[in-house]
């Protein structure tokens, strides 16, 4: 622990991570004058432990009570030690008595202390879109599942908020040369109706694996037919047929309705599938982009970029 604390002061070791962190540090030290065999052994061991830790963080062991899944010890818990420390990459997953996680005390114990890295103004770009590019590239490189997944939040006519996950499918300039975020959907869907009435929208990229999130607010507008055609042409055939099959957000009797319609469009379009006129893209031109990096003791880093009247970005730090 003393070695790790001295060489990586920005990242204090946790009990479940000590051996892995020591191996990482030792590997870096040995790289200055590496004994080849030892170095290869350390690297291989580190890779194995990384895999094991990831598996332990995701696995669920069926406990036979009401079909619930948990990681348990004799007291009914595994994942958080009596001292509240992280164990095995899992945290307080299930209550062993009833197989539920609805007890307030149980939920209160579910926590991780974020300590991967910080977000400093000296390292961050002055341009919000460039900073987003950097973080998106980090998410891809880290193997984040669906790194282009985002929560798209809209407001209906009654003022009620709605949110759903969609995929970012492009970043391009609008008519004024301002770069924006693209997603595609059915223009007869509930979200499209909400955007028609109120184009204000929020996007959230939850890169939890990196202890990061990006929150964006702006206005959405439809992309051109040419842009929608270009994206639709590269979609898999099944997805193209799905755009015809699903009357999105409409009520259906059961799944057989979709299966019947899918078969009909399979027969109707045996070769090339054209883009449905009711399907296309939106571009969200951002007004505000906030970059959030988790830090220990919930003292997170938050950098907010607000677009200025001249098209540039004004950056400020917010309290967590």
C-alpha cells in the first residue's frame, strides 16, 4: 500500500484492488529495466486479475429464494463488508432474506467511491465539442458497452418530462455551421410529437465505467432528407424493415402484429429497402455541455461549457 500510495497518490488503493494496483505499478517500474520473463508474467497476471474483477462485479448467483439473484455471505450480504468497503467488485446487490432491494437501509449502503481520475481545466479543451470527442474516444477505447448510447429527454404538451435511451448516430453542422448531435427515429412517435411542440431537449451520456457523464441541453431540429437517406442506406436490412414494420408508440394487441407486418414488408421489399417517409433524423445543437467526473467523497469535478453569442464557449467550474 505504501508503494502504491507513493507512486499513484491520485488513486488511493481499495482493498479489492490492492494486488491488481501493485502489479500495475510494479510493471511500470520494471519497464525502465525489464527482466523479460518477470515482466511478461506480471502483465499476464494483471490481465487475469482484471478479468476476474470484472466478472465478480457482474455475476449473480441464484439464491433459490423467490427466483432472486444475489452475492451473499452467511449474514445475507456479500458485496459490502461490515466496514462498508467494496468487496470483489460488487456492492450490496441483494437482501438475502426476501430477495429484494427495496429496503431503504439496503439501498443506502449501495455506493462506490469514485477515484479513477480528475478533470482539470488545464487538461480540458477550451472547445466543448473537442472535449466531447476526447471523452467519446476514451469510452470507445475503454470498451464501454454502447459508448454512443445516450438518454434523450423531452417534455410533452402537459409539461411532463420523458426520457429514453437512443444511440448517437452522427455529429454534423447545422445551417449556421454549428456542430450538433444526431439521432434517428420515427417521426410519428411520441418523442417526435413532443419535439414538434417543444424542441428543447437534454442528452445524457452515462459512461459509468469511466465514472463520467456528459449532460447536454439544446434544441432539436430535423436533418435534411438527404442526410436521413444516407444514414438509412447503411443500416442493416433488418433495421430498415423494422422502420416500416413498427408504428412506433402506437398500441398493439400483441407481438404477432409486428411479426405479421414484418413478413408483409419482407415480401414487399425483396431487394433494396427505401427509407420510410415517416422516419428520419434529428440534430441537437447544444447550448450547454457539462462534463462530470466522479471524485472521492462525492467532491466531483464539473466543467460547464455555455455557447456564447459569437459561437465560442464560455467555461466555468460548478460545485458538485
